[in-house]
């Protein structure tokens, strides 16, 4: 079997790249080691930059998002017991879209199914080969039989733990990483959100975030110790703690209910450089991880897809390698700016073990400056809605 672009990973980045290529008439095959139901069962991000929204529209997968998603014109920074709103639309002319990653993935799967493009699920021992030469290929095992697919290029969209980055020789790649000394305890519950926009709270007891997936489904988080256990947190304890970290008006208005998903996620910043190795390109979490504070993980994957798709379209349409040659440099410039923003939001909103009284006062001064300076608020808003591609 042969195709032009072999895509390893059928998460949002792989599906988005595949659909853009298919619409451009560029043959591609997506392969994944897990099944469709497993992928749709993963709970992930829900805040989309407007550039990501545009890419989904270009891929033909945006109709349900526009019908059911929640456009947000701002969000709140809560500290000193009060809300301080960042007016995204007023400061930048742009907004974000709240739409769950599971729904987005489902939409991309549906349009791919309708296109007739090939996706191979439950493939074992997926392995890229000879991507540093002129004839790359991917092997995998399915139902006990080994298969080979030859291709022009391989896109590694298989996440932080995937095979793509692990296949690169250690001396050819440089990793940058920061691990944060706390985690996020998160719950999903079918209850109305406490507010119509997101609330990021800085409190002496720790960070909290009030988010949502829809008008009837809420996603809430509180900062917790890395060694904490989900079993230690009943729903009652979680919502009591969340209320303590919010301004009184929100604490009193909050509707609670049983959660149907509860987990603790560690936070890290990670970047692998470069993002191209011959005919292999790293995309999304395969190349970088950001703490979720800035809502950049899925959006960075989308911007990687944009740069890679532009390069591949130029290669096949204009017989030029300029775009694919520039992929890593272009993508990493935007990656590092988003890593910086996610790090700054994490540093600003969380309580660190070694912060002390001085660090707490610096946080409070920074928050006060951000919310009372038009220039500072604009810079924050520009980063939040998404820097241009």
C-alpha cells in the first residue's frame, strides 16, 4: 500500500491535518494504536482560539461547533474576593469558542468518514522507518499480520507518549522541560456553569478554575498536591474547597451535583526541537506540552497543522520545498510564545510551595497591574485569543 502522507495518531491534530489534506486532493492515511471509542472517551480541552475555529471551518468540520459552541468575549481573573474581567473582544476584536475537544474530534471523524479517506484503528506496533532517507514507510501489525505503507512524508501526531518522537535519534533532538510542583484536580458534572464566562481564581488556598463544556455541563478545577489522590476527594469536599477559592457571589450562586469524571493531572512545560527530521514532522503534543492554564495545548496543535499543511500543499501544488523546510522554525516561534504565556499564567495564578509572603505580594501587584492597565490587559488578551499564524 502507498500514500502521500502517512499520519500517525487520530486525535484532533491528526484528523484535522488529514481532512485539510483530503480537501486539497492530497492522499493520506491515518493510523492509530487505539480504537475510535477510546479516543472519543478522552476528556480534554474546551477553549478554542479563533484561528483554530477558522481551520475547522476550512476543513468542513465547523457546522456543529457554530451551532452548539459558546463564543466567549472575555474571562475573569478573580483575586482579593472580586472579579476583574478581561474584555477579549473589546481589546482585540476577537473572541474564543468554548467547545469540548471530544465533540470536535467526533466532528472531524464524521467528515473524514464522509470523505472516504482511510483510517486504521487498533494497529499494533506502529513504527516509522527510513524517514531520514528518500523512501519512508510505516509498518504495523493488525490481526496478527504485519503491514507496510510507503509514503512521501510522515506526520507524527501521536502525542507526548507516542512512537514518533521516540523514533528520533537522541543526538538529533533537544528537549526543554519544566515540571510544576502541583497538579489540577478536575471534575466534570452535568450542572449549569457558575458563570457565563471562565473564571481564573488566585486565592491563598491555591488556584481554581471555573470552566464549562456547554450551558449544562461544567468543568471545574482546584490546585492540589502532586501526591494527592482522587479517592481523597468526595464531590462534597471538592465543591466546598472550590467555593472557598471563589468570590462570594459565585460561591453562593454555585449549583452542585454528582461528578461523572474526576482526575488529577500534573502540570509541565515541554518542548522538543527541532520539529522536523527528514521526512518526519512532529505535530502537537508529540513536540510540546503546556500547562492548561493558558488554554493553549489543542490550539498549538492546530497551529502546527496549519504550518505543515501549508508546506505540504505548496510541495504538491507548486513543487516547492520552501514550506516544509520552514515548518520547524515557523512552528517553534509560535510554540515558544505560547509556552511563555502558559508559564506566565501558571506562575501568576498558582501558589508555589516556596512563594512566601514576598512572592504572594508580587502576584497581587502583577494582577492589579494587569487588570488596571489597558496595555497590559491588551497583551494578555492578544495571547489568550491566539497570536496570528
